[in-house]
């Protein structure tokens, strides 16, 4: 029987101090993600963790919002149709809920409609930039329009210690990633920038599965890929296996795309405190026959080659290209074509440092992942913790191909382990 969620409290939490009242201009990188909606993230803590007082959590988020004031604002549109954030201090949505469901009845590591229904608050109005839901027992905490690890760190620090001395004041100047005047797109950049992809309804249902690659398996895989990074090695494995099980025509052009962090690639580099999206969508393209017949090292080389080309000129060209294209305000619906695969890496993100006074989270996950062709790479716990050093591959694709993908992926890992 479906578990009913009972909302105990729903309120808006405003910044603890008066925040600037202004309109925050958004960069082309911000606009590229403005139609994606809120990112439904959940953090699960041990059932034996110490209870965290709700009032203390609300006080902590109020203090964090004083510095991260765009999260207390509302997403809007300027007179010329450009998305912007109205920093008005109205506050973030804070919901307290409970249910009779038992933690053993759910797989917290696997995104699903049930996780989203239970643990992600209904965001109304949609212009809210941040909403959180707290459960007095299992303590899933977070869903937001942006995956701001710095804001979450500030919130947890204030809730845990009440002291924000160690919290750095963020940089809100999005004009650091403003387009040039006039915009100029270098011709060479187009070969590595990912073009716009058309989403559509699939002919059959999609499914989401989680594949775990252990620390030892990762070391072997990276060695097999010629010392490539964890991201490039795992992405190469997934790209190769997905291309095989989808039975793509040999001449079909297949592409693996991924958002890459530009913070250290622009000149001058962005401040470490920069609070905004700084991701460029890159792509590695090849004929399906090449991806399925090459060695993993060669496939990984295609991906690392795209990363290596990311310099200041490519980033500036990407900004100008997005500015010229304009914002597409239509929400994404459906899945990507079967020739496309998008890998989003959360590897290395400090997602397990959210200690609100009850210890580190046991699991961090998306609540739901329903777009076919999307892959998320997530560290399976902090070092020294359950799963520390392993990587979870969260894969959403055609349900008819999922079991074949699982067998092929682990067969390749087993083969690599014997080499």
C-alpha cells in the first residue's frame, strides 16, 4: 500500500540578516540550465543518528541565506525575456514531513518516483530557487535549483556549531562569465562543444539502475585505460557497453557529452568563491563501429582529448555561442536519441560533509532520474566509510537494454581485473 506523506509544517525561511535587494544578472552558463527545473537531491542519515532540532536547522539555514541570498529570491524574467533572479529576501521553502514507511523498505541509493514522492517537497511557486524537506527521523534534507555544495556546507556548519567563521562569503558576480562584445565563436570550438540535442518520447519505457564499481575495480580499469582519470575511464566503459547493447548501425555517429568545470580554465581563473554555474557542455564523437571495436584506452583517449582542448578561448567561444543561441525556456521532456549519452560527474564533490550535528550522511542520491541517456557518477560514500573509494554509476536508458548493459558492463570489468 502506498505510504502517505504527512506535512507537519511548511514555511518560508528568510535570511537572518538583511540581504541586498537587487536583480541578479545570469550568465549564459546559468541560462543554459534555467529550464532544467529543481535538482531533486536527498541525503539519508543513519537511523541511529542523533536527533537534530528543527528550530536549529531553520536558524542555520537563515544564517546561510544571509550570504547565499539568491536562494532566498525568486526566478523571474526581465523585460527582454532573459531569465534573472530577483533577490528579494522572500525566503526558501522549509517543509517538515513524516510517513509510516520503514527505511528498510526503500533502496536509498537508487533514484525512483517513490523516493521523489516521499522525500522531495512540492515546489510552489516554481519560481522558488530553493526548497528543503526535513524528516525528524531519517533526515533527508535537500532539493534545490542549483547543486550548491558551498551553501549546504554553510548551512550544516551553522546548524552544527552556530559559528559561521569558517564559511567563506560567496562571489555573486556572474558578469565574470559575460559574453564578449560582439560575440565571437572560434570555428575550432564547434568540433568539441556539444550541439543542442532534441529530446523526444521513447518507443518503450525507460528504467534506472545503479551499478557499483569497487575501488579495486576502478584501479584496474584506470590502468587498462592507460592511466586515464576515473571519470574518463568509467565514461569510456559505459559508452562502449551502451553502444554495443543498443546495436547502433556501424556508420551511425554516436556522441558522449559531459559538463566540464571551467573555473580554472578561464583567464584569469574564477574565484574559488564564485557562486554560479561554470560548466561547459563538451562532446566526444565517433562512428559507432569505432567505439565498439576500439580498446578502452582508445575510447577513454577520445574523452580525455576533448577535456584537454578546454582552454580560455574555447570557454569564451562557448559563452558567446550560448549568448547567440539565446535561452530556450521550454522544459526538457523525454529522452535523448539512442546515439547520445550524457555523463554527469559528481565525483570529488564534498557531498558527504553535510554534518548537521548528526554525523555524515550514509547515502546521497538524486531522488529521481527519468531522462533516458543520462548517467550520473557518484562517490559511494566518503573515504573510510561504507563504500569509500567506490563509484556508483546511476544509469537511465531503455528498459529493454538495461539487463544486457549490466551483464556486459560487469563482464568487461571482470575481464579487466584478470589482466
